[in-house]
C-alpha cells in the first residue's frame, strides 16, 4: 500500500520474479472497464506475466463498494491459495484494504421497500446533512462523502446497529491476517513522480480515453469519471476548464489526493502497529529500485514463513 505513484505495481511485478504471486487490485478506479490510462492500470504485458484480479469488473457509471470488494477479494484470496500461489493485495484505496483486512462485513438482509424509501430521503439531503446524520447514528463514523454517509445511515436505521458494530463483528470473526507493506517517499520525490505520471497519461491519450467513454452516453459526472484526472478532462471537454490548465490542475489534485492517502494509511493502518494485537506493518523506502525492494520483501517474507 502507499500513495499514488509510489511504485506499488512495479514492486509487485519485481516480487513476482521471486514468488508465485497473484495480485489482487485494491484500487477503486481500476475496477472500471475502459478506464485504463487515467487509472494507471497495469498493461497487457504486465498482466500476462503476473496474474491480476480485481480489474475491469464493472462499467463506468456503476458503483462498487468497499464491502463488495471485501467479499470478492476474500473469495479471490481463497482461490489463489488453493492454486498454490501467494495472494498480494496491491493498491491505494484505503477503505478497500481495511475492509478486507478487518474481516468481511456480513450485512443482514434489508427490506427492499424500506431501503428504497430511505434512499429517496437521503437523496434529498445535501452532503453536510448526510454526514451529520451519519455521525449521530454512528458516533464512530469515520467521515467521507455522500456515498459513505448514506451507507452508514442505511445500515444503522435498517439493522438497528451502527456500521461500526457490524465491522467489529467482522473483525472478530475474520479469517484473513494481513501483513502490511507501506511504501513511503520524501514529498519532493513523490511530487516529481506524480508530475511524470500525469505527463505520461496525457501523452498516452487520456483525453481520447475520456471522449470514448462520453461517446457511449455515460454522464459526465458518472461514477468513475469523478476520479482525479478524469474529472479535469471532462471539465475541459465541457468548457469549464481551459485545456492549457488541465495538466497543472491534475498534478495539484493528485498531490492533494496522495497526501490524503498517506494520512489515512498512517492513521488507520500503520497506527495499528503500535497495538500489541495489531497487524505487522513494514515501511519501505520507495526511492530504492523495485528489484532491491523486492529482495528485501522476499527475505523478510522467507524469515516469517520458514516452513512455506
């Protein structure tokens, strides 16, 4: 795990030369078909060398939740292990990683009519009101946008217990015991890598990729196109942003996103390392070349699992 442009995919690819691993993508944007360039999705050559799961699952405009990822990924972990391979979760979507690592939230059956009526009500609330309601119904609500707040409200009102309660139950019964590797970079190095990635995406045809998706009739603000990089190109297509400002706008937005990712990982995952029962977290200096990092990971993994 680590912020965007920290080299997670490159490390996984190098590690695959030392271990028979299958990558499980924990990236909320790489689940979309047709969004390849702007999500930095591994290309066909990489995917041919290293098996990947969790890519190209849904169409742009559909929604894919952390709970759904946890359910899918738990199944993939079992399949990968059953095939005699090592499952390695790779990505920067913190909610996905925590949902899988904390255990699978088994949602009680919800009444469809009540659920639909509740969604009609929440759709009429602004984001601030949704967040306030979510915090009232679940004092441990961790915050987030409309979708997460509406989800917290729905679970609390329709099950009688807040979402945090069900997450605690899942954590206590979860069978997955993760070992976390967090890639870290000095801020100036990360910013340089982000700028290089944005330049590469634009050169590879990010503008044309967005145009192809919009040409299929997908709404400009549809799930998937609301991600950093895509929303700026969409804004330029609609005349809301000058084309000569697109590159810098994406770079700034990506830096802000990377900072949020780092904060989340430090607080939500790495912080658990200070607990006696917390999962092991190993921070690596991602300025080192991927093969060097892969050697370090392989040696550490071999020392932790001498009988495998």
